[in-house]
């Protein structure tokens, strides 16, 4: 039976990627979509949500967004939604990465149950847009086209040859153009030919289509993904605002992108596929060269974020997070400084960062995983010093928040309150500590740290013992459902 007409727009934000090409700022445990690599006030994820608010009106209702992410990022998502006072319609947690086609299928299944048959506006969470009004106009045109059953992709005018982008060839037309071909990441000579021809646009990765259209197209071209993802969806659980597809079932879903699974098969098929041009100063911010291009430059082509001084340098980007960075006589260079890692490279080598990170990961280095300052649902900790048998952390606990009731087999801890009030559970005792007061947690002792006050609590924690890894935690009770 055909679904009734639905005048609902449902934003779908894809926020599960690792962002390894923006290392060392982006880490697998805190990736680029939850950062502001262009120096803005809000993160890329927050900006992605905010710029879709203009789609409401004209007879269309804007539904709360569906966010697709994974278990590791769930509290980052909640914190950043709360910071911009945005309530999600659902936060769907993938048990493991299976690329974008299964992710969109989860969103379509949810949206099809929450609404009649909404138009999905599918956006990656890690793009930059300089002209929001132009993007809104392009999306409104795409929604109107998608409402009639078309699959719509937003195409960015190809202004330069890029080998890291996908390309779209379309028939000349005013408005929505018929898509003739998708080409994924051509070599340099081919990309140069595409740009010179004027027939190609970059594939922005932004798609607009009805939930039912996506599910029908997936069933037509990749029934294996459609069936396996639906099985995982049917085994889902829901708790604390999260929707979790069945883990064992989702592990059986083939990994594939939206483009490879469906989009490349649509031209010439029964599925009408259109492209709406997007001329809105778009950037995928997928590599440091793209970040340099998106930022404002001085007369020498340089751009700086943080405390940095450049001399006799041109077309260079410096991103400093914790100290003064001085650069002399560098051209077409990227310098990214973080407390635990520094990257220096030629801008032309931006695509190679992914291979560098893979090499570090293969050597079991910690730097690809987490930044020195690690976000937690209760606040954050910053590992400020470490050596044989000791580690020093600065810890912030949000007002009203609490760490888990836990125990460590291999370390003892000393806590010193810097500001705020700490509520400490140690064994059978519970007591308060004020500023400049301290306590000692013996090895093997159950303990918990809470903030009963209305201002952030900051402490210095000194750990001592034979093993100081984060996995030496036995949790007995946790507000956030962690094991």
C-alpha cells in the first residue's frame, strides 16, 4: 500500500567518521566533525545541524534531525547537541562501521516509522559552507525535486582538479540536471580534463530523497545490504535517548558507500536521478590543504590559528593549540601543533596523512587514538605529565556529574581539589573536599568522584603504580551505562 503524502523534511547527519587526514588535531576517539578546524565558534557537526534550520516553511515541516554515529561518539553528540539547544529525533549508534549505505538505511527505516514518508536531507557532519543562504536555496530546490520521487545529489562546481573527490557528469539544464555518470576519485590528468570540459561537478556527498525512494533503490541494486540492515534494525534496542541496532546482526551487513551501492547505478535505470548545483563556497575539509583553502589568508597567503609567528613564509598554514609556534622561510607548508604531536608537511602531501596515521596505529602508538585532553561524558581529563610508575592528570567534572564507582588493580591515586567542591566515595566513607584539600585512594579500593556543586570541579590527580593504562578500571556502577 502506498504511503500517504508527507510534507516533512527529515535531516540526516552522518557523524561516524574517523577523520584521520586531519591528524593530529583529529583523532579516532575525537574526530574532526566534533572540532572546529576552520577556527569557528561551533564545531563542524554543530554547523551542519544549524544550517539546515532554514528549510522549514513553504508548506514543509522540519522534523528533528536523525544523527547516525557510533558508540564511541555518543556522549560527544549529546554534549554538542545540548550546547546549541538542539534536540535530535534519534541518535542511532552503529555497533561498528559499515560505511554510509547501511548508515543511511538505518536513518530511512527510523524516519519511515516516525513519519509517513519524509524527504531525507542527508549531510555529512564534516563539511564547511561559506554561503548558507545559497545552500538553503539549493536544498529547497532539491527537496521539491525529491518530493516527486527523484534521487537528488548536490554538485559543487569543479573549480580545480582534485583527485580526492568524486565527480558528477550531468546534462546541461537550468535547475535540476539529469545525472549521466558518477566518477570516483580520478587521476590528475583525468581530473584536469573534467575541469576543462565544464561538464562535471564535484560530488558533495549531500543527497536529498524520500525514505521510501532510498529503500526501494537499495532493494533494487543491493538487496543484500537492504535485508541485512533491516534484520539489524528489527533487533534494535533503545535506551537513554540512543537507538542501538542489533550488534550481531549489524556485523553481517556488507560495508558499502551510498555512491557505490546505489547512486552509480541510478543513471539509465528506473530511478530518476538529478543534480542541483551548489555554489555556496563548499569544502569537504577532508585534508589540511582543504582547511588552508577554506580559511582567510593574509597578503602572503598565510593563515594562522592560535599563537603563531610567521616570517618570510608564503601560502602556509599554522594551527597552534598549546604553545607558541614560530615558522621561518616556509612556503606551501602546513604546521599543526598539539600538546602531544606536531605535524609538518607540504600542502601537496595532505592526502598522505592517512597513511602516516595507519603506520602509527600499526606500531601501537597512542597518538592516533585520543588527544591529550580527552572528553568524557562527565567532563574531561588532561594527561599533563607521565613517567616510570607515575602519571599526572588534570580533571574537570561538570556540575552535577559523577565518575563511575570503580576500582584499579595496579595503581593508587592522590586527588587535590583546585577549584569547586568534590564529593568523594572511598570504600564505605563519603565526604566532601573543598579547594586546596586532598585525599588518597589506595590500590584496590572502590571509589567515586562527584561534583555536587553548581560550578565545574577541577582536581589534580597523581597516579602511581606498575600499570597506568585506561583499561585498568573495574566499574561497579556508572551513570552513563559504560562497562
